[in-house]
C-alpha cells in the first residue's frame, strides 16, 4: 500500500481521559476532529452521547462534518474476564454491532481484557477468548468486523508479548481481528516491529501512538515509535484497511486535546499521510 493511500482518523479517548473536565458532547468532538484535518473518527461508548441508539442521526452528523466512522470502541466493567458476565457482555456487543452495521466498512473494537477478580490469571485468557470469539460470530452474521484492542493500562490481561501470544492462540483469526496500538505495544514489548510482523495477518487498522523511552505518553513523533516502520509493516498486512487512527494521551493532550490532535495530524503529513 502506498503511503498516500493511507487514511487518517482520530480516536475520541483523548477527550474521554479528561473525565469530568470535558463538558462537551459528541458534536464538539466531531467539530474538533474535522477542524484538525482528519478524515475519520473512532468513537467510544462513553463519548457517543445522544447518538446512542440513533445511527441515522449520527450518520447525518458525520456527513455534515465531512467524517466517516472508522470504528466504534467499547469496553466492560467485567474486563471481559468474568464467566458469569459473558451473556451480558455479548448483549452489549450485539447492541453496538447492530449500531455499526449502519455504517459502511466501520468496525467494532472491543477493549482489552482486564483482571477484575481473583483467581488464576491464565484461566482468564480462555474466558476473554470465548467472549471475543462469540462477539466475532455476532459480527459476521451482521456483516461487521470485530477486532480486539489490547492495552497497557492498569490491570490489563494483554500487556506483554507472552500475553499477546496467549490470547491470539485462542482467538479465531477469521472472526476476530486485531487493532494494534503502537504506544501500548511499546510499553509492554521489547520489539514492536516483531509483534506487528508476526501477527500482521490479523491487523485490521492501527492505533498510532507514541511513548518516550520510559513508557510515558508522548506526542506523535516525540517519542520512540518508529512511525515509518509501522507504516511499512502495515503495507504488507493483507487485511489492513488503510486506516491509521491517531490517539493521544500525553500531558499535552490533557491540557489542550483539540490542539494536540491537530498537531499530530500535521505530524502525519510529514510522513506523507
């Protein structure tokens, strides 16, 4: 894939991480992201706001903003690792899959499995994989691709390379794709490029994020992420849809999220995208 064919989207977690300090709504996000020069948006269940359950209205708002929906991301208080909550989590997955089915080529991204209960850690991989695979089956029936998004946040089950190997061994690659996040991989893996290359067949789209040498969030291009290398590997991934979704969690973004994502978009232009 030629770098000029890449599409650049923005993830709304940059605002979500502000918590109560963000007093706006989804329309404010659409405006900030469109003004920042992005072509698409990945929005979360927390930030969808008044458009939840109203896909036609959200589609109209996207069109008015000149944006497309890249993906819809959601998580669960169960951490996707509680056996008794699989039924409830699947109902949530069905709800958002049905919502996303109204948007051509958009995906559903399921958040990282996390450890929220006592018990053997190894047992939790099987629970998470069962849930992800069943959600993937729901997605296939609805014509919506489902992907898993591992993170390095507190209590994650999917932190280092061994964790990635464990979960991917249990996931049906035909049902569940992968949304690699460069920042999260760098925080838990010694060799991001090897992880991306090893599992490139599973890549659907990419979260592009940067960290410094100590694993602290950094603005894109200001840390250790080798963005040109990521783009090169993505170009060899057979199921990669061409979307690079920028997500910013640095202190700079906490102070000025709209300004930070606009700067990151300008940085991507320097890479040719």
